């Protein structure tokens, strides 16, 4: 299995200059060939292959105007082309966004695939005099496939090391009713579980977001091109990175607890693209909450621990269906916080009802009978709540687990 390890880099001033050259040249190559490909596609309706782009790059480097491209590692330039081809391929398969031009102030990166070496806290890559200092806070074991060096908008350098690790033999857990949990992702509450547990967004993230809002407003007031604007931009970037780290930490902890406590985890297959298209504020909230990242983490951790991760179809009426009798409401507004069934009289929190349905759809799709309608046993919920509390995550229990449902 491939796994990425990220370490902070501390390059010397001389190395920073060479790094900047690599970032700039890789960005140039990406933008140059993106432009060329777009024009070619508009005129001739054909896309350019990676191999052809590499040949054209070799010719380009021979021209006087572009000979500065020779100063950087040629495999890194070729990697830019490979990334570009992959981006196109994903776009044509409707798996990703259309590739866009890379801008100077965004995150910068380049990839090295050969002739690198890591010895203790030193990273050796071609075209650099001496090693780059690296803070190796954790170890890895396996064959290194590639190294991506990046600089964040606030100016920090990182190396992301892709390592091929041997899979440990994990025991695959069976899908069973008593150890399955359904998760409903929300905007008011981060996540609601089918056993009535609500996981809340951490207060420190909310505070950081408010700070960021203020800093961004401040930035928009600064005169374009002024020195103060530049300073403020770094401040905003630093805050954004800080929030991203806090969020990642939170999502890691929650996904960790859930994949430890439950054997089967069911979520809704939210078509992110569809959601992003709709309401602008909702789309931002979805992106900010990190739903996509969270699901990826659940999936990875579940597979590492031999647990099951199931996504239910996005056309299943999880919100509008009564989890007690199966009656489907024709309409349910976002403002309705409680689910009230007009057929059997069952009433529950809107999100808990949805999470119970998500769990049931998942069990049905896995071929597990769900006649009893039992909730997850109390002890598992207690364990989850305890583990979450230990990690400092706000969570509360909404309904008495196992209580008879009307
Ligand atoms: Zn009902």
C-alpha cells in the first residue's frame, strides 16, 4: 500500500533560490503546455500525449529563450507534464475539474522520482548542493517511490514522501448488525450517528474561522500592490494553513475513534460535484467541514483495520424516510429539525432518523437482514463517547440507546 509521509523542510538561503527555480520552472512548463493543449484541442479536437509533450519539452529547452529550463532537474519538469496528462484524463472521465493555470501565489510544488536519498534528517535530491535539512518527526519503513517538495503560500517548505509499505495481515471483520453504525454528515452538527451520538465541530476551529474572516476582510481593504497587502496576504495564508491543520487533526481523531469502535461504517455517497454546484453558501460549508477528507480517512482507516466501509446510493431517501415504518415523505424542508411520521407517528431528530436509514440501507446492500431494527448496543456507544472525550472532542448522546422506538 502506498502511504505519504509529510515532513517540514528547513532549506538554507542558497537552497531556497534553487527551490524557487524549480517551482517556477515546473509552473511554467505546466502553464505552457496547458495553453498549447487547449489551443490544439480547440483547433484539431485532439489531446497531446505525455510522450509527445516530453519530446516537445526537449526541443523547447534547446531554444535560446527557454534554455534556463536546463537549470532544474529534468525529471521534475517531466513530472509536471505527467500530472497535466493525468489531470486531463480525469477531466475527460468526469472525475475531476478542468486543469487550470497555476498562479504564483498559490501552493508551489515539484516532484522528484529518481536519484534521491534520505539519511536521518537530511534529504538529498539532484541539482541541490548538499542535503536539505528535514525534520523527521516519525519514521517510515518501505521503498520510497517519489518525493514532492512544496511551499505553502505562507512560505513553509514540506516534503511529502510516498512510501510503498507492506500490508500487515489484518483480520477482516464481518458485516453485522450489532457493530454497524450509520453517519449523517451535517452543517449544524458535524456528524450524527445512528445511535444518537452527535459529534460537534470543535470550538477552537470556529474561533480560528472567525479570525480568518476578519483577516480576509482586512485584506480586501488594502490597496492592490501595496506592501501592506503583501503582508496581510501572508497572514491570511498562515491562518488558512492553521485552520487546515486543526481540521485535519479533528477529522483524524474522529475517524480514528469510529473505525476503532465499530466494524461497519455507513455513510451517504454525497456527490460532491453536485453539492458544489448548488447553493453557494452550502457548497462552502460542505467544503469547510471537510466531508470529503473525512470519508477518505474513514475508508483508509477502515481498510487498515479490517473494518467495513459502505457508501449508500445518493438517491436513497435517507432524510425523508421514516426509519420505523419505511413511509417516505413527499417533502421535507431543511428547516424541519424533527422527523414526524404521518403514518405511524414515529418522531425523532431529523439527523438521527437519517443516520438510522443510512445504516439500514448499507446493511441491506451487504445482504444482512435488518428485521429487528435494534440500535447499536449501549456499550459500544459508551466506548465511542469515552474515546472522543479523551481526544477532547465535543460529543453528546441524543437519545437513550436501545430504548424502544414507537
Ligand atoms: Zn413511520
